[in-house]
């Protein structure tokens, strides 16, 4: 039974927790106090539990917010990637990358291969993992990125630096290579790659192999070489050959029919 004056104390405590912005601790206070009294929890353990609750609540909120603002598509994770289906990708290599050390070192992952082999899935999965690790992440399809950097073409460097495609710890660029860039776009893309070089990590997915990049970069060999030089210097190139995951059911059906 709580006496009236104990209740009053709790209200005062709640008010203070609220004033300090400790909303999750505030929410958990009643239940945790009841538990503490019933099992005679040591004071220090009670405090730990209360602070852990606050921290876990904040962490969950941070991840939710970051997932939204990063524009990462949802649903694809490293956990639901079927490594058995895709032997070109070694699980251990992805697990190493999933620790995030390469992001701290501002390195680049280039995922190359034909449609449907899981390039975007891995980009999204590694991106989500990066958010869980606490990195700032921003997702663009390549055409969206071009639109954004063209719109910012005249911005002075000081303002450009604060753009998310420049400032994020990890920039995700999905589906590069469907359309070749014109010279203006290639120049702006070079500026982005140069700025991020050794400053920020990137993952790029592309259906074009490196030897076709000149064609992709406005047919300009010098610019293509300069861009590739910066991208490949500290990079992890993952070539995914293999079968299309999208077409696996169709393949099975056809095998059954021909059997
Ligand atoms: N190894 C895999 N395990 C589970 N799902 C996969 C795998 N590879 C591809 N997929 C799924 O197949 C679809 C196509 O993959 P996606 O990553 O978009 O291919 P890509 O970007 O290479 O064209 C997506 O829905 C993706 O989640
Ligand atoms: Mg894709």
C-alpha cells in the first residue's frame, strides 16, 4: 500500500524526470518502483535499470528516426539475405563489413552484377546495420542523386558541405549505370566523389563493369579515370555473378516442366 505522501513524492519525481527530458524513465518509473519494493532491489540496481530503460528507449527512437530520414527502403536486411542462394557472396566477408570498420575508414563498397542478384538488398542491409551502429546514412537512387546535385550546382562550397550527400558518414547510391551521364552531370559527380574521398564512406550498386565506366561517364576517359581512381583506392569490390533471385521461381518451374 502506498501512503498519500509517498504518492506525492512520486509525482514530484515524475515532474523532474519530465523536466529533464527523461520520458522513457518517467514512463517506466511506476512499474520499476513496484518491482524494486517487492523484491527489495538494491538501490544501485534500481538506478541502473531506470537509466537502461531511458537509454534503450532513446536508442530505439534514434534508429526509427534515422531509418526514416535516411530514405532507405525497408524490408531487406542482412538477416534475411539468403547466402546459400548466392555463393558469389561470402557470408564472412559481409559479416566483416557489417562491423562498420570500413565506414570509419571512409572506404567504398562497389557492388557489381546483373539485375536481381541481390545488389540493392546488400546495400540496404549494410545501410540499416550502419544506422544501428550509430552512423549517419543517406540513401539515393542514382537518378535522384543526380537531380539533387544538379539542383545544388551553384551552391558555394561552404553550403554544399552541409548537404546530406556530402555530410553523411555513409552515402548509399543505388542503381548507377542505367543511363549514361552528360558532361555536366559527370563533372558534378566527380566533385561529390572528390569531396567524399577519404572523408565519407559509400556503397554503390551498378550493372556496369568497371571497364564500361568511360561510356557511363559522358564518354570522358580522363574524368572516368579520375572518378574511378578515387572510388577504387580504398574499396571493396564485390562482383555478383550468379542467378537472379527474382527469377528463381520461374527457373524452378521451367526445370520441372522440362523434366
Ligand atoms: N540472396 C538473396 N536472399 C534473399 N533475397 C534476395 C537475395 N537476392 C535477391 N533477393 C531479393 O530479390 C529481389 C531482387 O534483389 P535486388 O537486391 O533488388 O537485386 P539487384 O539490385 O541486384 O537488381 C529483392 O526483393 C531482394 O530482396
Ligand atoms: Mg537493384
